[in-house]
C-alpha cells in the first residue's frame, strides 16, 4: 500500500501510512426530521479504502436527510472482549490491532505517518471521546438496498492539528481529543462537496519566533484588513483573540502562560494554523 501524501491546512506536507477509525450508534434522519436508530451497527473505516459498510435494517424510511453517528465505540462495548465477536465483525481482533486493552478499550482513531523530519502517531482512546457527529448524505436505492453515500476528507483530521517537530499521542487527551472532535465535525461531507484544500488556498503564511512570555509572528505578506488572531489550547478552546492591524507583517503576542497551544490567523482569504509550545 502506497502512503498518502497530503498538504495539511497548516501547510505541512504529511505522509500518511495508516488511517483507521471506528464509528457507532447510527441514526437516520428522514422524512421531515424523523429519527430512526440503527441498533448494534459498527463501522471500522480505512482511509485507504473506498468501502461499503452494512449498517442493518430500517423501515418506514422514504426521504433521507442526514445521518447521525458517534466517534469510536459506545462505553458498554468499548471494554468488552474482542474475541467474543465473530471473526468478520468490526469489533473482532484486527491486524494491525485496533484494541488497546481492557481498561482503555479500542483505538477510536489510529493515525500514523509524518513529515520528512518528524513522526506523527496518534492512537486516540477513551469513553469521553465518544463524540456525536452528523453528516448530510446522498441516498439512493439499489436492488432494494438503501445506500447512504458520504465522502470522508482526510484533511479534516488535521483541522487545528500540526505535526511540528514530532507528535506522538497514545491516549485520551490533547491531540487525541482533537482528532476525535475533527472526526465528528470536519471529516464527512456530501460527495463532490468543496475540498478543504480549496478553502485554505492563498492563506497567509506564518512563522513563529519565541520571545519572553510569548512569540513574535512573522507573516509572509502584509496583513489585509480583517485579519484576526486567535490563541487556542489543544482542545480547541479559545484562550485569547486579537485583531491584527492592516499592513502589519510582524506582530507580538505576549503575556502567554507556559503550555501547548494552537495559533490560528484568519483572513478574508482563509485560515493559517500553527502548533506552538510556550516554554
């Protein structure tokens, strides 16, 4: 299998060697907002495969409007024995493994690869990361089977995520939370919808230089009117927001406590995001 090479919204060229993730707790929204749950449906998706996943049976569904889902595995089954499932079931033992262990349960997302200089490896776990999501779908009937067609954009996993000098997270917090949130909110779309790369074209280039209690931001061009800078923690929560004056090419961000952050710069042409560790 050839690696997948992408340019992320942060402007990094990342080679992806593995991308697998679980979805569960599906609900079809149909016929004017009615909701019909699909019990005991699980999907193990592979970012390198255009897959067809059987979810189960529904009745009384004519016009499908959307599909609800949850990231990962529901808590009751997250800590069950993988060997108890039939060999062809998504929750059965996998190669490479998607099960971390009895206490932690399954890997909700396994994202591996890196840049030319740094390793990327996120194995996201944890009942608290069982986030709900919703996506529009293109629905059709083929041979009496209801087909719900959605497209998954790998760049969605990299919303507010950068590899930097290396990123390894096997756990339930920080970047693990972020990729699970991204899977819920930024990956799925209608087939043929605009690509994330289109949105990030011509964004303002950005470099960071450390200074005392902060950083100096150096922009690749003069900031246009309406440029806004936002400092976020690794959970995507806003810590600080500021308007950047028009025409500025250097801007100092000060009075920042030590920690790991994301710096996001929004202009009328798009958004640039960088990971930053304040010592």
